[in-house]
C-alpha cells in the first residue's frame, strides 16, 4: 500500500543561528531524509540542537538557512498561511507537555484540527475522532475536559489529535519526557503500533535511550551536527 | 475557514474567563445605558424647550408694518428724480395695522397645497382697568378652533375651556395678568382699547405659556369680540399665521407671498434661529459625554483582552501549531471583542430604554411648564441605532490591537519556553 522508499521529509544543509545574547550556531549543515513508514528518533544531549531542529522541520520556525522539503515540495520561503495549512493537513504534533486546549473536552480537542481542515462534516469527524480515541482506549474519557485527565491520558489524546487528519508525518518533542515509566511505555507502544499497522511515518525527538532503542532508526546529534544515522 | 469553528473557539475562551468577560460586557452595558438615557433625556428636554416657543410660533406670519412710504413725491419730480434724495423725519402716513384685502389672502393661502392651516389673528393694545390703575396688555383676537388645531392652544389654557371663547365678550386671561388683577373665573373685567373704547369681558379661563413676560401681558378673546371691542369691521385682521406641512419650506414660502401680497412675511427660521443653535449645542454635549463613556469601556475591554491573551498564550501557540494561521487567531479575538460589544450593547440598549421609561415617570412640575408633569424623554430610535453602532465600533477597536498581538505570537517561543 505504501512505497517505503518515498521521501516524506528531506533536510539539506540546514544552518541555524541564535543571535541573542551572542551569535551562536546551533545547527551546522544538518542533512537527512525520512522515508514513508519510518519510525525515526533524534537523540542527543541537552542543548545539542535537536529540539531546534524539530521546530524547523515542523515549519513553525522559518528563520534558518538551507533547504527543507516535505512531501517532495520545497517549503522554504513559503507564506505563513501556506505553512499553517501544511501543518494542519500533513503534520501531527505531540509535545512534551501535552498542550491540549483546557477549555475543551478530549473529543473536541481531537476534533479541532479536523474542523479546521474542513474536509469532512462535523458528524463524520466526531465519528473519526471517536475511532481514534478508541485506538488508545480513551473512548470513556471523550467528554471529559482536558484538565480532568491524567498526564498519560492527555498524551494519548494528544496523539489521537495528531492523527485526526491522517497526517503524512507525526512529530513528537519528548512525548514521554513528562510521563512515568508505565505511561511512557503505553505511549511508546502506541507509536510502535502506528508504524506497524498503519505505516505511519514518525519522527520523535527524545533523550530517553530506551525509547530510541525501540525505533527503526536513530539519528544522533552532537553540537549541532548529525553524527550518525543519516 | 469556517466561522462556526472560530465562534466555538471564541465562546470557549470567553467561558474560560467568564468573570472578566462579564465585567467587560457590564462596562459596555453601563455606557450604552447611559448613552441612551442621556440622549433620550437631553433631547426630550430639547424638544420640550423648543416646543415652548416653536409650537406656538407660526411658520410664517403675515402682517402690516407701519413704516414711511418708500415712494416719496420728490422721486417723481423731473428735476430731482434721478438723484439720491435724503429726506429726514418722514412720518408714516395713512397707514393702518390691518391687513388689506385679508379675505382674498386667506383664500389664496388656504388653497395652497403646502399649507397645513391658516389662522387669522388680531393683536389689540389695551389697558386692563383695575380700579384706578391701568395695566398695559395685549388682547389677541383668535379663532380658538384653529389655534387648538395648529398651535396646541389648549395645552396652555390651564383653567377653563378654550372653546368658551366662542361666546362673545369672553376672555382667557394670561396667568400673570389675572394674578395682578385678582380676577377669578366668572369675573367681569373692564378693558380700554388704545382707541379709547371700553369693553366688559367675562373671564372664562387662564392662559399660561411658561414665559412669564408673555403671560403678564397677553390675553385671548375671539376675533369677533376684539373686532367689536375696537369698533372695526369683520375684515379687520392684523396677523395671518400659516403653518406648513414642511417647516423647512418656510423661508421660500415667505419670500414668494411677500412679493405677491406686498406685506411683511416673517418665517420661523429667521425669527427663531437661536433655538436651533441651543438645541444643537446641547445635543453635541450629550454625544460627547456618551462617547466618552464608550471610550472608557473600550479601554476596559482592551485591558481584559490583553490579560486574556497573556493567560492563553499556550492555547494560541497550540492553535498555531495545529494549523491555525495568524488571521484565524486574530479573528478569534476580534470575535470575542465583538461578542462582548454585541451582548453588552444589546443589554445596554434594553436597560437604556428601561431607564428612559423610569425617568419618564419622575414627577417634574414647574409653574413655567403647565403641561409637563414628568420629565420629558425622546424615544427616537435614532439614539438606539447610534448606541448600537458605537458599541460595536468601540469594541472592535478595543479588540483590534490585542487581537493583532495574539496573531503575532510565535508558537516556538511559547512551546520551547516550557
């Protein structure tokens, strides 16, 4: 069903500077390719630039040099509205601190990116969102407000939200960083399942070596350079 | 972008900070309430005060002015006719106050489609004889039915029935004059006309306009009574008062007939220009106060939205991360501001209307205004319309800058910052 060697994301010679307080280069000629269906982790010490890299790859940070292709399309220099649309349609996010909208229920949180995309009617999306929650065994909590859920539950809802628009790529920034061992394992298994069953492409930034061990490919970074795993 | 989603997000954000939102809405409600109540009250008062004069003032008044004849014999002489002649001390000659040919003039005016009504009048200078004292005054000979129809005469007759004037030799005395003469209803008073004729008239009512000077001197009787009193024929009239359908046509109408009838014609705009000025300045002041209130509540909304944005930076960042663009975020916050404005404004209009109803019930009795028992209110929909528009405009402006700030939030800064 999926061509495994088709590139989903390509980074070519990405340089990134911070200017405050002094000019420092945090990314140095970072290049790699992620193909469809891969479960990739980026590891490295704190401050090696892995999170910075993730924000660039996610299109939220546009202040860098080099070339970035998502789904074989060059995206540098594109208008921010185009990037918003791209994020909505093709990228799913999972953050360390869950980042659900506390004003809404779990179901609504999953629903919102779908409503934003506007491809399906609300009824259809509700059905889909419920299906996604079922994958993570969260259907019983669907109507709870986000702030009534535990950390692990929130993270599962966040993953369900990342999946609602059937994205090309899921990105995670330390998705298990804030969870205990048990919940971290649950989340990891969910990712594993997604690649195995749905051929979902996943890119995770983590400093948890155990998590990284379980992924298909590890990209290791040090001092703003990729040292292995291109 | 679907507006239903924007509305849903705006609603959720508002409900998350329901107290602050309510405070902002109450601010708008209060200012719109005050705006509507203030303008309604102020304009009610304006209308009343203007009405004091304007209701009783004809749109055009035709009369004969006693003045020297502009055609002097010297202008006809071949020797001096071409020069500029200056003649000192010319006296009016053979002039009379009565309008010539009053019958055809009345007929012509009545036939004009622009005219709502015509009422003839005689103003007679008289002395009220009180014992050995003579008080000067004016007896106005009027047609009571027409005065009632055109000039709300009955509103100013505080005691008695204006139609009683139709009986000959009856008089409605000005309140001030009656007080000075100690004349009660049913008493017979004696007056002397400027020509020296004496007449006895029965008091059937009191007239009180609210303008004390006017009430001290003026009394009313029927045209017939005054004509008889003065020993003049039935065609004797000194004033013809005209009310038009459209009061703005008065100057043109006056000019037209001044030429045709060759008599003086004063229009209301020329005579009462100062009332317009007073009203417009009062209106201006009430608008200024109302708008000030709205601007203040606008600052309230501005502050509350700014606070909300600081508290909801996470939400804004996550919305941007999952694909909402800057315009969407801006729209969400503008929607919040406009919702506050709309809800606050609607309630404000309602409370404004209610407080107008309340003010209208407050007793307000003064000798100067015999017909007024409570405070006057203008319920014109104009003020509600303006109030509604202003509430939306100020809240939009108050929301614009915070919304722009929210739209420029960089999600990376927020998400990294944790």
